[in-house]
């Protein structure tokens, strides 16, 4: 580790955490309907779509609307992918996707996962990229933020039946936040060298007298929403390691900021909405501590290099540069990958299959925590609320009082739903990994044996279930088993968690807000932040410790003795 690398991480944290405060205040205005700059456009959309903006939805109506919207967009994207050969904006005449791969991709982009078991340059047309994938990047991100806004309203008022209107929330989030920020970010990426064209591939003559085909397309806008919406689906197979997606150090820093800032802005927005800013800052602080530790841990692991390469005398530079772009180096690569796996953004600018075992473990463990530091747009916030409810429940048991949070009593109904939401993801990850490794198809998808192969499969199921979308690069996922299996895991990881969260919101919204008393456990100080971090690590991540021990930890031990996989 170097001073320059340490200062780079400090710069990333300062930019993200500093801008999260004004952005969080703005998002609170958007959720409350106080942002009116585009009111005529907003009213026009409501009129065109037949939306009654004054209609309030209970948690069931809100959840059913999100499910219906997800189903419609899943079917539309599936149809676009299957029929893209006959649809416009396909200058390369790319054929339609096979059914299994189209199912996996449609499930992936509907759930904000953006797992890619295909090669985008050769299997997705420009039209499918822009009007299929990019549209879903906006809608899935807006839906996640809308669910978070609904949960915020449950704490903001007492004895109310409605959590808001899902259609209004999605329109406002898209109109006042996702679209304008994406357009500005796309313009900055264009200035940095990212292309934006519908002209198709370029065919050029090389100096050696041959010909070369250069893939290009409408990259800049998709790149912007890919990061801002914590989507992660790259226009190119190399994702943000490709120079057309991420040309230089400045675009790399911009993309890291885009990935992280929304997740940190949401707890600040929460504090504004409930009128208790310190409680929002407490959630923000817990997220920041976990992220900061992960940034330094990943950097330290990769800066240490592979001892086998060092002993063999083939380590050309300090640190492990295998699988990393020279234009980024170690700290910019690890910072990007930690940002992507601490959120639900599957974007990568270096490849985890080439990381040291401990470097790869950091990214894997961040996803296993539930992606709450700061997590995906919306999903990270309500995931942290789930752990917050568990934390106040544990605190209540310690002092012998009925637990409460922000004046709302947390009773058995809410605790059961919380545990259900947490265990659903754990079950899909561990059972999916174990089940796949018991089949010939699953074993045939692995590029490596031993603990590294286990890590490849474990990472794949973790990434899919946690709606991340990044891969360990050694897993051949385009098989019937993994196309359908991981697709189902993505849908469960999104909706089987979101529905209990909204049910918790509906239950809490109907309860009165109790005044603070001498026995109330303070949830806005250092003690609570420490307790919350402990609950996230112990009750979230340590469920996976046996699997992680057999995978990356075992590989690290064997690497020290000179064995590679």
C-alpha cells in the first residue's frame, strides 16, 4: 500500500459522502412531492397513463403494483431479446436469443441484477440495448427507490393506511433524479471519450494491411444509468474495463461516484422525511464504516501480490496486477470493484478471478452481508432497515423492554418478516451453490478445481441472489441449469425480499408514533452504530463463513504453501 493509494480512497470517500447530504435532501423533496420544477411534464405523464396521483396505496396494493410492473417488463424484454433480429436498429443483423438465455437476461434486468451470461457485442442489437436493457435499467432502479420511499413513509407518520402511490413514486424518481443525472453523467462520459452512436460497428483497415471490426454503439447514456442505477450491465463484455466504457482515471472516478452516491443519499433522505436527521446519519455512518474497511482491505490484499509469483521472480511490479488495466492500477481497480459489490452494481473494471483469494473474498463477503454498505438503489436502504430492526430487537432483549425504533414498537410480526427476508437470500445462495455442484452440468461450468472452483460457483449464486450481477469470470453460466436456476434466484432475491419489506412497512404505518421516554434505546449515537455494524456482520455475513472457509480462505492458505488452482 502507498500513500497515493490511501489518498485516492480518501478522495473517493470524501466525494461520495460529501455529496450524499445535498442529494439526500433533494430526494426527500422528491418523495414528498415538493419538487415541482417539472410539474407540467409530470401532470402530462399522469394524464397520458391514467394515473391518479392522489390515490394512496396500502402495502398490498403497492406490492402488487410492483409485481405486475415487473412481470410486464420481464415479458416485454423477453420478447425483445427473442425477436431482436426482426426489430429496428440492428445494423449487424444479430439473431434472437435462445429461450433459456433470454429468460435469464430478462429476469436479470427486471430485477436490477444485470447478470450477463452472453457477449453483448455479438448477441445484443443496438435497439435491444437502448429500448430493452437501458429502459429496464431506469425502471428497475426507480422501482427499488420507490420501495425505499414507501418504507420511509411508514416511519414518518402514525396510524396511516397508505404508503404512497407506486406509479407517482416511479415517475418522480425517474423525472427528477435518474434522467437528469444520467444525462449530465453521459455528457461527461462523452467528453471523456465514451462513444454514443447508432451507426453500427466500424470496419477499419490496419497499418499491417488487414481489417478490424470495432464494436461501438449508444454507450454513454447506458453507461451512466448502468452506474447511477447500480445496474452493472455493460455494453461490452469487458464491462468497465473496456476503454469505450471507461477510458481513463477521471471517468473511473466519476463511475465510482455514480455507483455509490445514491445508496448513501437515501438514509439522509430518510432522516429528512422522519424529521430526525441524526437517525438517518446513524444508518449512513454504519454503511460508511463497512465500506471504508472493505476499500482498504481489498487494496491491501491486492497490493501484497501473489507470493508464488514473487518467489518465481515473475511479479513485474509491486502488487497483483494480473487481470487489471494498466491505466487504472491497483487502487483504482479495487476501489471500483468494492464499490460495485458493496452495491448491487455488477460493473467491473478488473476481473476477480485473477484477484488474490483474500481480495476476492472482500467482494464476495460484501454481497453476503446483504449489500447494505450502501447497497443497491433502494434495496440497500431497506436491507439496512431490516438489520436495524434486528439490532433494536437484540437491544430490547438485553434490557428487557419491548423493542422500538423511531417511536414504532417492533413486535413479533415484524421480527418474523425480517428474519424471513434475510433467510430467503441465504437459502438460495447456499442451497443453489450446493445443488449445482452436485450435478455434472454445474461442475462442467467451472474453469478451476478445488477451492477456487467452489468460490466461482458460490460467487455466481451470491451475485444472482443478491441482485449484483458481477461474476468471478471463470464460471460458464450459459447452460440450462444456470440460466434458469440463477434467473429464479434473481427473481426471489428481488421480490421475495421486497414483499416482506413492504409488509413490514404496512404494519408499522398503522401503528402510532410513541413519544420518547427514559427507557427508549437511543438509535442516533455511536453505541447504536456499533451495534448495527455488529448485527450486519454477525447475523448477515457469518452465515456464510463455513462456505467461505472452504473457498477463498482455504485457497489463501494453500497459496501460501505454493499451490495454485
